[in-house]
C-alpha cells in the first residue's frame, strides 16, 4: 500500500510540474522570468524553513 501511495505522490508531483510548465509557456518571456525568480526565492525560503524546523526538532 505504501508503494502505491509513493507512486501516486510521484504522479501528482509530475502533473503539478507539467501544469506549471504549461502555465509558464503561456506567459510572456518577461512575465515568466519574473515568476521564476519569485519561485526560486520562495523555494530557497521553504528549504531554509525546513532546515530550521529540522534543526529545532533535532536540538530541542
């Protein structure tokens, strides 16, 4: 059952990436670059928040 759940999660991530790609292709080049820069910083922030949460759980 957990293997099926892992494949479903992988499929959902793939579909989300495909949807994001199709949406970005519909934007103008300037709009797409602005969104990708924003998404990059949001991704970096999410990773840092995850690291901070993991460190907090580990050390406290």
